[in-house]
C-alpha cells in the first residue's frame, strides 16, 4: 500500500494529473503479488486468469475499460489506452488483446505470470467446497476481496479513478464483474471519484459507484453519507458484501466497507499518510 501511495504521490507532487497518479498507483498494486489484480490475480475455474480493469477521468467523463484479458501485465494501462487511443470505452477478450497488439507501450506476459501459490490454494479450496455443495451452484462469496483501486485529486481539481481485478476465484464462462463496468466498480465526475471492491454481481446490480456519486450530486449528501448508505445498507440488503474508496473535490477521503476489513491507504499533499486493514 505504501508503494502505491508513493507512486501516486510522486506524480501529483511533480504537478502530474490525477489520471497519471491513479495509473501509477494501480500499476504498483497490480505488480504486487498481494492483491487480486495483475500478478496475484485469482484463478478462474480452468486454473487460468482473466483480468478486468477500468479508468475514468472526472472532469471530462472519459472512461476506458477492458475485460477478460489473459496476457496484459498491467490491465489498468490498457484500459487507459482504450480511453485515449480508441474510439471505444470497453474492449473485451480477444478484441482487447488485438488492440493491445497495436500498441508498443503495453507489456505482455504469459498467463502463468499471474500465478501465485496462495491464489492456487484458494482455487483448490473453492473447488473442494463446490464439490461438497450438493446443489453444485458454487459459492463465489469471498471473505476478503483484493481488487485494487485508486482515486486521486490533482492540483487543478481534477479527479480520476482506476480499478483493476482478477475477478472472483473459480469464476467461469467469461464471467465479468463490476470492476470494468463504469458506474458499478468505477466512477469519476467533477465532484467525486469512487472505486469499489466486493462481490461484483451485487455491485453491478446496485450500480454502486454511480449510486454513491448520484447521491452526492442529486441529494447533496456528503460523500461519507452517500458511501455508507450504499455500502452499509443497499448492498448488504441484497445479500452482497464489499467496500469502496472515494474522494471528493474538497479532498475528503472516504473508505466504507461492510466486510471485516479492507486494505486501504491515503496520502495528502504534504505527504502525511495512513494505511489500515481493519476498523481501527
Ligand atoms: N469486485 C471484484 C469482482 O467481482 C472482486 C473483488 O473485489 O475482489 O470481480
């Protein structure tokens, strides 16, 4: 978390944009084996990895997203390339990989680059639970979510958000969660930015990121009240769980979660920072 804070802060301290900062922070987290994004992404049911990511820039409402990637070392950077160098917002699977072929700034890796032993054990445990489960429906619910996200506010008052994930352990059939869906796992506008982590099916059904932003815009809610309403009431009422990080243009940092913990960190212009896991 500190490495990601440093990466983002270095960009902002150098006068860089919020978009550059969230990309830098997200890449640091994708490169870490500890999070469910990039190296360290969860395994799908076939024992492979399919990665999803998105970015959004608040003041322009530009967005880029990718899903079902198999060879892209830093999905967040391909999401940004979709936003900046294609006429589209979202590219998936083989098409997204073909778009990456046209760019020499996108690093490729074999799918096994994303492997980690602890994620393989999680897959084995999930599949053992599935076999034990009489109706065979499979239990995607996780105790801890490791999707990564970053939100930044730059010196010009611009907000950007990035989110990246391997999805949910044991997912199948080309499953895509909330992370690459603008309005579900990611949002940024001129007032605030939001990045979610959690049980993606519920985050999609609750349009979590946009619902938080809409409460700020339409109702004049504080970002904290808006995030708490959606994360602590709307999502769990449907049976989902997870959390979100959010930041508004006044620099208010909000981190709301209904799980036992959420790995999170924040850093201010003067370099004062914090990291936390549980509710302390
Ligand atoms: N939200 C992600 C997904 O459903 C999972 C996570 O947050 O770890 O794909």
